[in-house]
C-alpha cells in the first residue's frame, strides 16, 4: 500500500492505493486511461515535502486567511505551493516556481490535477497566440497570494508549526540566542533560536524596518519573542529557556532584570538568566578593567582574579581559526544602575542582584591588550571564566547555522520575493518553517517522526527499479515499472537494453500470490 495525496477545490486529503501491477497492466490493455503517470525516483524535495506533511505544516495552512478569492484557482493549492517554494534552490520566486513546475510528481502531491498541469486554471496570462506563458500558474499569482495573506492568521500558522516541533520533542536544550540580520537596507529579521548544536531550531522571529532597533523600545521586541516562544512550548526542563545569550546590542539592564524576575505569559516569573557581551562604555566594564590592572601588577595584586589560558577553534565566515585566549572571571559585580533599579522594582532579593562578569582576550596568534578585551556579563554565576566564555560561544551557532544558511542556502536576502511588507513577512515565515523542517529532517528524531511509507517506497524503487522508474495509477491500484519493461509489454522492446543484466526481465507478469491482489507480484524468467 502507498499513500497518495488527492485534493479537490477547497479540500485536501490522503487516500490509499493498492500495489497491483498486474491489475494496472490489464486495465491498460483493456483501453482504460490511467489516472496519473509519473517517474518514481524520490529526491530530497520529495522527502522534505513529506517531512513537512508529517510535521503538520500542510494542515496548519488551513489556518491562513487570504484577502480575496482568486477566481478559478483554489487558495489551498496556492498556499501549499508557496510553502514548498523555499526548498527550491533558486535566487528568485520566479526561478523557484519554474523549477517546481517542472516536477509534476510533486505538483500532483500538492493538489494540482493533470488538467491543471496541461492547461492551467483560467484564461489569464495567455500570450498573443493564446498560449499560456506559465503553467500551471504564473509566478505573479504566487506573489499576489503571499501579499494577500492575513497577518493575524499568519501568526497563528507560525504558532502551530513551531508548536509542533516542541510537541514532537525535536527541540532540546535550555540555551537560546537572539540576534538580528539585515535584508539589504530595507528590512531586518530578529530571530530567537535554540542553539543546541545540530538542533538550531528557530522558535520565534520578527520582521522589522531596516532602521528600527532590533531589541525594540524598552526591549519590547526581545521580550515579545521570548514570551511567544514560551507560549509555543519553550518551557519545562527539556526545552525551556533557562539562559538567553545575546550580543552587545542587547546589553540593556532593565531587559536582563525582566528576563530574570519579570512575569511571563504563564503568569509566573520568567526565571531566565542572560549572558550578554558588555559594551566598553559601561561602568561594569571599567570595573573589570580596573581589577585586571590590579592583578597584572600595575598597582596591587588581587588574589580573587585568576586568569586562565586555553586554546580554541572558532569559525569566522565559514573558516576555522585556531587561537589561544586568556580569560578572567569577576563575580559579585554591582555597578549597573539600570539593572538594579528594575530588579528592585520587580522585588528581586538583594543578594541575587549581583552580576557575574568576565574579560576575554586573544594572546595568539595576535596579542590583544587587556584594555581591548571582550567583556561579558551575566545574571548567572559560572564556575569559571572559560565556562562562561564557552557558553557565550554558543551564540555563534545563530550566525553560522541560522543566518548564514538562510542567506546563502535559502537565499532569504537575495530573494525576498517582493517589496511589500506583507510579501516579505510571508516569505520570512515560510522560510523559517521550511528551515525547521530541514533541521528536523537531519535529526534521528525527525526521521522517526516521518511516516515510513514514502521512505520504504523510495528504498524499494531504488533497489528494484533503478533511479527513475515509472509509477502508473489506474483506479485504486498502482504499479511500478521500468520504462523498458513497459515498452516490451506493449510490443516495442528496445534493441539494446541499458539495464544491468540481473535486472533485465523477460516474460509475462504472473498474477499476485494473494487473493486480494495486495501482495508483491512474482516474476517468471
């Protein structure tokens, strides 16, 4: 048995076809027209589409509302199409659409009919000769569909899709990072993601104007992302946000206090520690520099300041660099007025308002002065400076595994698919959902989430029929055949077979062994 996707106007579902090649051949010889014919080789795109289905993405599309109905073209078909487009390696919406429209097997799964593939849906986009300029739909139709999506319903779609990866247990670990990346000068995307290595799932995001503050007025954007993630499932011991790692743009005292003691969407204290890079103009940074000078012998020795030396390998723009660093920890810092005021307002205990800090500098291959060392500060007390710095390095996962992949692999910056805010926002949404789908596909847990039907079929196709077999559907049955085999059965055998000798088949198909026609057919030589 195999699952096949069928659809009508406004509906979508899955039906079962029985594997019965003998019945398919008998029907063809009797003159019955096949329901569909397609090549059966499974590609990564097939697997990604099925992974998206298994994660409930297609079901979640039903939550989306569009501004107006397009005559003759079901919105559900168009929405399923734009949900698949990010998986296509192309630098524009037009390029992605044209590449997708060359794969009838995928289009049939998305709900297009054979008539749609041949003639389209309506009389629009005909050229001077009355011929369709693009089939089954013009790429501009997909761009218009993106622009017409209701933004509130788009948020509900995001909630459902991200919530599903939490529900499936795909998100693990309690360290998260927030950062922003620009889409040219017009837009920027702020992303909150889990930074467990190999599991960097994006759990919430915002599209902002290019010149807007990435953390927002009074850190409203950052707090909004955190609360949104908590509502979607980032809570509890398995995947709850316990530590948020941020760069210097988020070094905001009231924000750190709100994360630690502010009330979250569940009406409880968030209890989230923060680890942030400290700008050089802050008093806490000056205090750490002063303590560092004392320890270096410029003034007096401070036995509590202990410098550690370690080697590390870091990745810069995709290139690995080996270097030696020196770091020192500074516990019990109390020189951040904005943090202390907000913490007192929230009723935080005085002892818990002490901050932990560290200085990190490179000593090889280039010796960096202590005065230029990177400063870190946190509401969590780490056991050593190296432990704190190693944790901060997890933030680079969002740059190396998320932003670089989205820009270079998913072409988010080069191909925003439009200029209007609605279109770009929808593009970001579908790309983040597709990104999470691909991440899930790469994990063992994600492979278990997938239904086994399409994977078993793919393995069977490759093992028994090569990379490009032909799948023929007639009625409720289907058969898988080599092209040479079909030509031979209908009286036109090839003069020279290119199939490996053990797979060359001669003779007629015998009836299937089981009475209900569901068993694999036996072959006689």
